[in-house]
C-alpha cells in the first residue's frame, strides 16, 4: 500500500505546483470533468471549504485547507466513502460527512477535525 501512496503523493505535489488555483488545474495529461466546492461545518464549530476536482479519467482530488494552507489530496482506496491523502493528512468523506486525520498521530488517534457535515 505504501508503494502506491508515495507515487500518488508525488503526483499531488506536481499538480499543486502546476496550478494557480483549484479551478485552473493545468496538466495536459489530466483533464478536469467537474469541480465542486463544498462547505462543511465541523463538530468543534469550525467551517471548512473543500474543493473537489474530478478528472475525466476517473481520478479525483480534493483541495483541503490544513492549518490555514491549502493541500492537494489524491483519492486512494477506501472500504467506504472516499479517502483522500496528502502527505500525513487524510480527508475521509462518507456521503455528506467528512473527517480530517493526521496519520502521524497513530492508527487510533482522534481526527484533527471531526463530525464535519456538508452545508446545503
């Protein structure tokens, strides 16, 4: 699994470096089919704006702010929902809900942001 995640993180870094904003991803090999901006309200009262970038080839990305800085997350295999990863962080969305994890905190650590629900 780690062999798969490392190349995906490299792709995410290259994509982040090649884009001026989430809406203008410029990488000829990956064509965007749809961009969705979604605001989430989290259990601790914080709000979070996530931009989903769905590519025509079936791949998807999420631009998620972490500690005030946008990070480009790449979709990875998940048992349920969609799991996006950027370095040490994981954004796991299931339906209208999502949680942000710092995997360096350990396998059973509480999410950094928990109980985030999409604002309609």
